[in-house]
C-alpha cells in the first residue's frame, strides 16, 4: 500500500486518474459497440417482424462478439491504387475525437473522467474532427463512390454543426456554465427539455445528421453510393468505422440526455442507471427512426438545415436570451 | 406561413410512420425458424418426380419404359430410362431411371406426357449435396427405398 | 379506326400494298408491305397519326429477311404490321431511329442477331453480345460476321471529357436490381448522360424457342420475368392458342385471371420493397415480403411452385383449383385491404418519401409514343391504356374494373398507379371468384404434338410492367419458326437516359426504381 502511494506521488494523482479513465472509456466504448450492434439487429429484426440474431448465446447476445472475431480474422485488403498513408490513417483518426468526447461526460455526480469548465466546447471541437477522417477515407480510397460520399459528408457536417451549437446555447445561457456537470446540476428540479423543447428537437435532428444515420445517411447511402466513404475498407479497418459510428450515436445521445433530460438526475435509482436509461432510450429512438424512414435527398438535407433548423434555433436562442434578460 | 404548416404536417406523418413500426416491434414475428420449425407442404408441391407404384402389383412401378418423358423433357434432364421384360409380365419393367435434378425445372411435362401415369411429384424439398452427382437420382432405386420404408 | 387508317394509308401512300387482316386469327388488323424506298414514309405516316412502335423484329425466311414493324395506337386499338423484305446476302435497310427513339435499340438488336445494316443509324454497336460473335445467331443458315461488322459492333467506348467523370452504375450495384449496367457521365452529383449497357443476363430465349417444341418452351417464359412469371406464361400459351385456334373453357379462363392478378399483386409488392430500398427505407421491403409470402402460399397450393410457375397449358391449366385455394384467396383479400392502409401510413403519406418522388423523373405524355413504353409508366402520364381493357384476353372482358391513371407522370404517379392497381387487382380477383363457373378446366382434343398452321400471330398481354407481346411465325412443324418476345421493360428502360439527364444521382436512382425493371426480361 505504501509503495502504491509512493508511485502515486511520483507520477501524480491526475495521471493515474487519466489512465484509469482512459481504460474505463475504452471498455465502455467496446461494450457499447457490442450492445449497439446487438440492439440494432434486434430492433431492426422485430420492427420487420422477424427475430434477428438468436443462435449464438441466449437471445443472440454473444453474436456481436462472434461478429467482431470474424472481422478480426478477415484479410485487410488494400486496393491497388489507394493513397496508402491516408488510407491507413483514416480508420485510426476517426477514433480519437470519439474517445476525447467521453472525458467530459458526467455519468454520475462522482463519475466523470475530468470536469472541465469548457466541457461542451471540447466535445463540439473534437466531434467536428471526425468529418476530417471521413474525408481522408474517401479521398484516400481513390474510388468515385467513396469520394462522393466523403464530399457529401463534409457538406452535411458543416451544415449541421451550426444548428447543433445553436441549440445547445440556450441551455448554456440558462445554466450559466459550459461545464457538463454544472448543467446537469442545474436540472435538479425541471429538465431543460421542458424549457427548451425546440432546442431539444433541433439538437436531436442535427445530431442524427452528424452521426450519418438514416434518414440522413447520405455519406454511406448504400443504394446510391454502394457503401459511400468506406466502400474500399475491409476487416478491422471497416470495423473501426463501425465502432466509431456506434460510439458517436452513444455520445450524441449522452449529450442530449445531459443537456435536456437531466443527465444522471432521477429518483430512487442511482444516477448512473438513470444516465444509461436516458441515453439508451435516445439511442433506441435513433435506431427506430433508421428502420422507419427512407433517406432524404442531398439538397433537401442542406435546405432543411439552412432554411429550417438554423433560423428556428436562432430565433429560439434570441427569445431565450431575451426572456432571461427580462 | 404554408411552410410552417408543411413542417408540422410532415412531422406528423413521420410520427404516424414511426407508430407503424413500433406496432410491428411489439407484434409477434411472422418468420418460421426453419430447421427447428417446419411448415406443411401443400399436396401439389412439385419436388423431384417419383415413380408411382402399380395399382395391382404394388411391388413394381407403373413405368413401361416407353421413353416419352425422356423425349419430351425440355431440359434433357431425364438421362436414361431403361428396363427389361420380367417373367410373367406383359410390359417392360423399369430397372433404371436417371433424373438429373440439377437441370430439372419441375415443369411437369413428363408427368403429363406419361401414357400410364407412372410419374408424380414428390414432396422432398430439403435436398442438399456436395457435388452435382448427388442430384442424379435413380428413381427406381428411390422407389425401392420408399417401398422398404413403408 | 382500322378502316379509317386503311383509307388514309391508301390515300397518302399510293405505292404501298396495304390490306386488312382477320384480327381474331392473326392478332393485328392491317398488313402493309413496304419497299425500301417507301418504308420511311410509311413509318412517318404512323408517327404522324400518333401510333407507337410496339415491336420491331426480323424473321429469316432464308430466301429473304423480313423486317416486321408492329404499330399500335394508344387511343384506340389498331395494330398494324409493316413488313420490309431485304436480301439475305448483304441486308441493308433504312433506319427509323430518327422517328422512333426506341428503334435505336431494336435496330441494334437486329443488326447484332441478323446482320442487317441500318443506314443512318447513329451507333450500331453491341447491345447484348459483348463477348463478340462469329456468326449471326438468329439466321437460319450459318452466316459469319465479317471483319467490317466486327469492328462496327465492338465500339462501345465512353468518350472522355473535361470536367466530367464516369461512374459505372452496375453491373453489381445495389440499386440496379440484377445485372444492369448504366454508364453515367457525371458532373459532381449531376448526371450529364446515362447509357444503359445490357446483356449481362442474355440467354437467347428466342433462339431456344426455335429449337424446342411449343410444349417444351412452357417453362421458359417464367425465367424471363420471374416476379410475374404467370403473366409471361399466359402470353406464350395464349399466343399459341390463337395460332392453333384452340378454345379455352370458361373455368380455365377465370382461373387464369385469378392467378394472374394474384401474381401481379405479388410482383407489385416486390417492387414496393425494392423501390423503398432504393430510397433508403429497408423496412417496407420486409413488410411487402410478408404479404407476398401469402400470395406465394396461395399460388403454391394451385401450381406447386413458388416463383417460376409452369401452370398454364395449351387449352387450359395443369390442374384445377380447389376450395382451399378459394378460402385462402378470400382470406388474403381481406388481409391485403388492411395492409394497403398500413402502406399508406408508412410510405405514401411519409413526408420524406413524398419529397423524394414528387416531381422527379417526369415523363411527358407526348414523349410516350416515341419510346413505345407501356404499363404503369404510361398510365401514370394520364393515358388509360391497358391491354386487359382494350384487347381483353382470359376473362377480363367479363369483369368490370377501372384503370388507374396519374396526372404528371412523375415517380409519385408511377407509385400511386401501382398501389391503386394492387387494390383493383384485389377487386378483380374477388369478382372472378364470385363468377367462377364450374366445368372442365382443360380443352378437349388438344393434340399432344401441336402443329399449328402456317402463318404468324401476335398476341399481347398486360404483364406487371406493361405490354408483353409474343410474335410467332409457324411453318407447320412442331417447333416455332421464329418466336419473338416484345418485353415491356426493354422499351421502358429506353426512357431512362432521357429522364436521368441533368438530375441528381439520387433522383436518377429513384426514377430507375420506379420503373420496376426486371433485368432478365430486358436481356431475355
């Protein structure tokens, strides 16, 4: 015990905390991806009135592990004419912003890797980075479908980043803080979704678009672009894109839960349970939407953002600010 | 202001659509879990053809080895029909009837053209094999097997 | 209409030999023999009168090759056959592709299969046989392809251009439903030009027909159009019956109507699923398959197979239907009416869907005769043309039904027309079951070996995608001398390059999905 304290004092408490946090985040990412692959299959299956995975393990629960083992065992094909360095870089790069975002999310009043006073800025800044790796993947693949998918992705992300930010600002104004923990604490009584229903809706729509999910899955629209930006990727590299997508879904749901649904606040049950209930409920809604709607067209997608979401969120912001000033 | 109404109506239509899928989500599944569950085969199901037992002498087939089916098959799936005249029989008895099931399309022309109605469709549907030759059926042998099983 | 057209022809074109033909026997009203000099003026005459080119084919009579142009009118039934004889050694004919756009492909096809050179055709290249050919496949004698022709055939090269790039949509692309390849010239996401490349599923059913008896060809039509197999079978069976003059008993006619309409619904259901899949919604696909499975169960109980049926026989059916079939059908009709309401909630009213299809891929009504397209595609432009109505076969003349039409001819109209058609098909089935007479289901005295009298016959049915016609030339043997299939998707697809021009890639895919293309049918 003494030795441990010695080591702690040498490398510093913060570092230990960071390492434990990182391990925790990695575990969470993997477990979340496993749960979401399973959940997506099950939700899709039952919405289409079939059973989906059921053979491996009870209710097919082991299926995601079998899937990931399969993907690990697959050959990593590098097509002949790709930009090798970019092609290899993209799947790794897509993962960094995803991991960073976890750092500031408060899972419970005591469970947070680091409470920063600019928490939401960190998430927004890093989530914009994921589009860079999609662009790199599309460009590096040297495939026309990939390139179109990547370009679509850039336009889409730029268009939807703005309403995303604008819909979070009213909450920040009400809570007087950029720290996610403070925002959750501010929702001790009423959740912000009651004050800000429009902001919540706008945030939710924009975040679905940010995560490239149906009905906004244009970068990987399979009926138009085969598989979009990851057409040329195989095996574990492809799996990393998938992992990032599922983790992104979790993060946007977690942010929405934190900002609008009171985060870990809730009666009886411990905070962390409430947090996961709220987050996975939103995840379920995203899956539900995917298995109900067709895809929107590209120009409609941009029009919707620039002509509907941004003006609405701006008006909402001004009204909120005005009311608070009064 | 029409656009505001459009957006509200559009959102309503989306919610109605989500209602349809969530209803399906909680409805029972419609699929059949095949190897564990099976469904009944309709009596008219067209599997591969089989030889029919003679009404008077159930130990032999009705086939008289005329070769009509062989000539009329559109895909030349009936490879060989041969037989010999047994003692005490007026007509030939089939000893070999090779059907290449890989090219058969179950059109029923052989069943129709048979002058003595010696052919019928079987109800075998879950056939699997590792090579093409697994599906070169000898219908006479298959008939014998069915006879002993009965 | 027929008399008037005949008079007009005689007045305007003095040197053509035109005569009226017994429609009941031949399936067309007018036979016109054109000469090389007069062909273009004859075709122009028909184009002026608003006729569409139903089919263009060639028959090799050894001493001469005969080009057969089949015309028909959308407004009133008037089928006209224009023939042109060309010498077999170096066959040359004037092109009509500048009058009828669709003739571009028909002429390429004939050039490839018979070696007929069309003077003035823009691009006589391969249509189906991309691997190259040594001799013309549909000629009766072996005629080798000359080196000049080989060069001519093998010239499919997309032209490179500044600021544009090419995308190969297919042959293995999720939304081409099979192995169609479309070469798209793109400017960003906009399509500058689209050119379909056919032939990946070409099996030459027309040649197969020449090598087997009429009866042995029975399983083949189902392989051309697999989602609507019964309707193609009916086209073949009915054409042969017309040629031989076989009377089909009443009960068989009704059962044919019932099974065909059920098949039409199942084909449309398959289309809904695939169409929504093209638009990115995958769940309706499974719902449609759930319903379709019910139809397959019903049809299986009658025909014994689930997809590629071989049920109709010359003069009747393979077997009769039973009470179980009727019970299942009645139950299905009830269920399907409810399900159509569900589809309306899930798809038709969905704002995303509406925005994706409304006003996209508009086909003008005036353009239709140029392409000779048919089926729901032309009904969506507001033309109530349905072979079941204008040229009734089976028991359609005894059942009252309406023809749904659209207004603008966009994707939404095509969708609505097909949805409405399913409802109407349900009504037809319901009425046909009510009226179903008892009696024999097979004509008596149909010889086992059919040897039809000499002559030709054209018979068309309304398949799920449009006018499916069979043109048979008989030489009194038990095998057809020539069997020509006029397939609807072939002419429907021809409109795609025009509709896809200057649209977004996503819209072009929606348009292609709304056509309900079946590639094996196009390639035959």
